[in-house]
C-alpha cells in the first residue's frame, strides 16, 4: 500500500462520524498492526520466518510451563534491546502449552496460547514510528478528523507493547510459582496423612485384616442375589397375596422333605453298616477272644481225644480270625449259618467256610460222633481260612500263622 492510498484510506475514515467511526477505527488499527510499518510505507515486506501454527500445542508439566515462561521472558527482553530479525524471531516462542489447572499430572488441563507474542515479535522487527512522522503525513482538507477521533488516546508503541509483554510473562510466572508451592504443600499434607494412616493400620485392632478372597467374593455375590430375590418376592406379594403363602408353604415342605430324607439315609446307614463304631468287639463275640487261644484249646482237646470239642474250638478259631479282619461286625447272637450268609458268594473263602460250618453243625449240633480224621479235616479248613485273604484264600499248604496280632 502506497502513501497516497494510505492518505485516501484515512480520509475515508474521517468521513464517518459518531458510532460508525468508533466501530470502524479499531478495525483499521488491527489491520495496520498486522500489515506492519514497512508495508504501510510501501517498502518491501521483511521476510518473516514460518511461525508455529497457533493450534499446535503440547502437554507440559507445571515445571516445564515455568521454564517456558522464563525462556519467553528472556526472548522478549533480548528483542526489546536488539529489535532485529534474529532476536525477534517468532519461531523462538515455540509451541503452545497445555498446563494442568491445579498442578496434578492427571488434572484437567488449560491451553495457554502465545499467538499474541508471535505477532508482537514479528512487529518488533521494525523501529517504532515517531510522533513527528505521524503528524507530518498529508491529510485532505475535505476530510478533517472528528472530535471523537481527536479525543482517542494515542496507540502504544511497539516498545511499550514489549514492556507490557514482559510484565504479563512475569505475572504468569508468579502464578505458576504459587501453583507449584500449593502443590508442594498438598503433597506434604498427603504424606503426613499417609504416615498417620499407616500408624493406625499397624495397631492391634487392624492386625488381622486381609484382602478379600475369591470365596468372599462368591459369598457376597450369592448374598446379593438372595437379597434381590427376596425383594422381588416382596414386590410380587404386594400385588398377589397368595404368593406369600405359597412361598412360606413351599419352604416348610422343602424342610420336611429334607428331614425325611436325612432320617432315611441315617436309618439305612445303621441297617447296612458292616463296620462297628468301636474297634473293640462286644463281650461274648467270637473275636473277643484271640483266634490263637481258640486254636490252642482245639489242639489240647484233640490231644485228650475229645474230637467234638476240638472241632468246636477249630471252627470258632476261624470265625474269630475272619471277624478280626472286619469281614462282618461282631455279634455274639449270630448263628453259624448267619456267619456264612454274611460272606459274599464271589468271596473265595466262602467254600471253605461252608464246609467247615457243615462239619461243625453235624458234630456239635447234630450229635454225630467224630474221630481224628474229622478233626484233621476241620483243622486244615480252619488253617486255610486263618491264613487266607480276599485275594488268595483257599490255597492249600498255607500254614497257620503264629503271630500274636489279629
């Protein structure tokens, strides 16, 4: 823009009066500030380095923001002294900052823009316009300034704007320092609170505290589910009165069924139980007397020629041995046939016990005369039953054990 164009532009401005001139003049001032003195006077525009885009910012901590303000204060001070392209380079401003509001790392952030400073540094590359130069500019006689325009205060110079920028940066730096001090006090307060909490938790009342386990979580979920179920039942009961009676009746019926089932299981366990509650057999049972003693009496009776007594003792020696192996529970009222019925059909000891039981019943209960051969046969069967087990019973040639344990 040439000087003639500038004179015509200002003449057009003086033609406006009242509110129109008051609204139009700030727009003119902003345009001239952005164009710069060099372009107004028709000089070649000074090359302006590519400035950082205004919308480009970075996340900064409170300390990084403070360091950036110190650096900007140094740049503005150097630019005010030198007033050249190197010292007043807008690229020295660097990026805008997004600073946490209260200084905490995870707090909400506020964007601090430096576009105003980039424009000011770009304008500060030229010297200030003197008052004489401003008054010596030609003006058209037809376009005289209005009274309102004459009363307007003069625009600040670039040097004054640089001083204002330094004051603003100093104020921002003071606010950053106060925020850092408040954050330090808060952190110290939290440290004291944390130490006090540790002392409280280290006391005897909190000694058995432990983290919740998976079992605790599962029980809590079950409890919550039951609570929701009962709340739903109460809401339904408010609409249907019969529902509450049905729930109570169903609960009582379930308890009765559970009790009956438990009694049946208990009775069945007592009825089919084969292992007695006590390891010691009852008085009068065959196993109450060691099988070795029964066998000793049998041999003494055989040596005296009392074959019926010898077969009787040999039979009870075998029964005592089998009963001590918990083949059946001890019972003094059981008959020989009942002992035989307690042995499973697939048990290999059953045939030998059946033969021994038959010989014993014929000689002892049937009154049949017995001889040495009958006793030897009964002793062999008793020895096989005494020395046998569930897997290898009935094998001939197994000797009679001489150990003392049953």
